[in-house]
C-alpha cells in the first residue's frame, strides 16, 4: 500500500535554551545541532519507521545539506528516486529554538519553492500510483492545489496538514479526504466565530483538529465528536510531534483502519515522539506504538 508525500525537505538548525526568548531579548544557547527535518520529510520518515511503503517527492539544493538529507531519507527507508536536486539553489532550512518543553520555528524555503506544477507533471505517473498522498504548507500553495485536484480526479486520497498556517480555499477543503489543522490553523482557515465542536460536525470524518495537551478531535460519521486525550509523556522536545501524528494517522487509514483507531494510534505515536530530542530521531516504530497502546 503505497503512500506518497509531496512536501518540504529541510535541514533543521536546532538550539536549546532555558526558555523561548522574548522580543528583543538575547539568551545563551546550550547546544546547536543540525538535524534532518521539513514537515514533508518528517511525515515521510514517521510513516517509514511505522513500516509503511513511502515515497518522498520534493526538491533539495545542490549543496552538502541536500546530499545529507537524501542519504538520511534513504537510510530511514523512504524512497527518494524522484526527488529533484536543483542547481544554484540552497536546500531549505528551519531555525528552531527549544525551551521549556516548547519550540519556535522559522523556515527558509530554499529549494522547496522549486516544487512547482512543472515538477509535479514530471512525476505525476508515479504519484498517482499511491493509495494516499500527504501534503503540507511548506511548498507553494498553487502546487498543493494542483496536486489535490489531480489526486481527486484520479481517485487518490489526500491528507492535507495545513501548517504553517495560511488560508485554504473552500473548494480545496471539499476536495481533500482529510484536513488536519491544529487549533490556530483551523482559525486561519475557518475563522474564530465557530466553536470547535460545531466546526467538527460540519466535516464529519474529514476534519481532524489537534489540540496540544488536550489531545485530538474528530466528528464521527454518526455525529459523535470524539476527543482522544493526550497520553502523559515525559516531554523532551515537541518538534515533529504533529508530523508524527499525521504520519501515524495516515498509515492506519491506508491500512483500512477506522478513524477512531487511527486517531488513537496517531495520538500515542505523537506523544512517544516528544520523549526524545529531534523531530525524526524521536519518532517511534510500529512495535513501540502497539506496546504503548496495550497499556492504555
């Protein structure tokens, strides 16, 4: 069951500090690490570590970071044969500050902006062999819309994780199979006049909203709003937790599991990912998630 990701491939520059700095403030950092990242690559790795057949589609620069990221994806079990190396363009980078069990992130797109419609046309035959295609908001918006329409026309399921936050056209909301914002992203898309429960009921078994320490919510087909509470975790680093949830949820959906079970699985996987440092390094295996689920 092939799952494909069209999205960002970044090198994360991650620094630890005692807390997130205030505006205009300088703090001493404890550590600086260069870690493979990008929401697209993170979600691909999360799914590969859970045993899925995953291919990554995207672009890197012709620099050392690009080569390192390609090797990392391959080592993690992600197929990379259709990733394009763009000459004269740097690989995408994310600047991450970690402090007080939280983080702030600034992303510089670099080669991710080269994931355009022409690139999609060049790989669409391979892409349309997928059971599910996963997208995020770290490549151009017109590319996402193009891929979503292409998949919809060809009967391929689409998971859109709309982060970082930006508006999504109503037409696109209707075309995707699953939309997975956090609370802030949901407000950007739908406005803040509608209560979360009412919003979920408008899109049963389509709209999944992550709510941080509260857990994750979705309205089931029968009208029941399901809240899967967050598992208690010994948090080290929250970077990549949302990507882990999206990846784990998608893996279970591709297997034919119910959304209820997919949410439980994804929620536990996300919480486990916070107990280690780094986005991809903390992502759990299928066996680790199942062992934790048995305790619930």
